[in-house]
C-alpha cells in the first residue's frame, strides 16, 4: 500500500464528487504523471487535463492518462490545445479558460501539474461553501516545498493567510492588499459559476496576458463574495528540481511559465496602459454600486487597487515607467535567482520588510506533508529525463 492509500484509507472523501479538478500542463510528462497518480487516489467527480504540449510529449501524456484511468477507474477528460505562443503568455489563459468552461459540477478547482492538494481540506472547503452562500471561494493554507540548507525539503508558507469577510467588495479587496503576503485565490475551491465568469471576462475584456490575466483571476473572487481561509494545509506546490542527483533550491526557469514571459517593468507603455484599462473594465463590470462607490469614482478606486496589486504581486515601485525601470528589473531578477537560504539570511539582516518574498519555513509538518515529501524524493530519478512515474 502506498503512503497516499494508507493515509486516507479511513477518510470520508465523498464530497469530492461535487468538484471537478482542472489540471493545465505543458511539456511536462513527469509532473503530469505524478500529479494524476496522486489525485486519482481521490473521488473527484472528474479530472480535466488541459494539454498544450508538443506532439512528442502529448503521445506520452495520452498513454499516462489511459494508464491512470485503468489503474484507478478515474474519470479523466483529456483536452488538447494548439494555441500559438503569444509574447505576453495569453495562450495560457485561452487554454485554462476553455477547460474551466467544460466543468459540469457545482465546484471546481484549478491545479497545476506541480501541485498536491490535501483532499480533506478540499472537503472542508466544500462543506463551508455549502453552508455560506455569500462566500465565493474557500481554501486551505498554501505552501511551496523547496530545498533547505540542511539538504532536505522544507515547506514555506505562500500567499495570503486571511479570510476577507467585509460586506463591501471594495473593502474586501483593500483588506486583502493589506495582508503581509500577496493575495492568492486562483487555486481555491470555486463555485463553478464564478470560476467560469472569471474566464468569460478575460475573453470579453481581452486580458490574454499572463500578468494582467492573473490579476483578474486573483481579484475577481473578492468582488464576487467573501472568501474563507481555513488554517489547515490545502495546497502544496513543488518548486524543487533535481540535477545530477542534487537538489537545487530554485525552480528550473525553463519549466516556469512565470519566468518565460516579460515581467511588468518590461512592458512598453502602450501595452501596460491597454492591459491596465482592460483589467479596470473587467473589475468595474462586476463591482456593485454602493453609497460611496458610484460611477464617477469607480475608476479612481479601481486605479488605486490595480496599482497596489501589481506592485505587491510583481515587486516594483508605483513609479513603474520611469528612469529607474532598468534598476527595478535588475533587482527583481537578482532576488528571484538567489537560493532560499540566501534570501533567509538577507531577511534576517534587514528585518521583516521582505517577508512577502521570503517567509520562514513551516515548523509543524503534518502527515499529509510528509507523504508528499516522500513522493517527491522517491521519484526524483525520473526528473532529468522527464519520465512518467507510472
């Protein structure tokens, strides 16, 4: 019996039948196979795989999907996409959006091929949303799993840690932006009707852009309703990679969509302004008018919100398009390239001002986390050749 079977053998996970899992993937046979193998242990209503890989990789992924179906009797819908690559990553959300529109269940959740969801937490999110109709999403705590200076893996808290329960949508957004870490809602348990609406607006307002599309995905749930953060682990993202039998501390840039496309300071003025206004239109189309949020001051409020979100999410000063632009790009890229252990040392010296980029590792590691760590280490030999684990 594998660790996943053993850990969840006596758990009632039947509520997962109310949820569809959407897994986008691109040229990663190893990660997709591991992701499917892990999540096929659980009774999701359906798993939708959205694959934009090259044909050579798709052949392997088709075989993987068939093997998982046979081994676990899991309902997997395998979708293939040939969207041409776009400079600013728009093809990513064309794929994600189409896959989400295929969902037939009440709830849905996006899950990249490097994620491990904790199914008991997902069930508790469904219970909460069933009982609280004024909430748009629910989620557990997010972690990344990375290399530690002791040559082991460590879990680092990632993204926001609070629920946002103000009755007013604008106030909920401001509450989220005051969180010490960036808000993170896109991998939550969504009401499918809201999940679909997010991607409908990406199409309607032409937000096919990795950065601004992500902003729309992250902010929209706060507009649709209150949000719930359960203080149990909910989502573990694998950001380790292996090279010649050693664990490296940062993600392989060639694997990361976030690293493949221009960062915000790279945007030319006309592109930035166009996407900014498109995002503003998307958000204002869903924001309810209130006694103080009228048509005349709606744009003023959303201008402020978008600027704060982008600067917090992508680490640049509000004076984005100015003479210090090159310096900002250099600082951001240098920081991203530093090993986590160096980031920890710098944080210790400078204080907690940069905790948003470099939190301390989690001291309490649960059995669920230990199982995921075991899976990552047990399959490390297949990483270099991108070999499926099954």
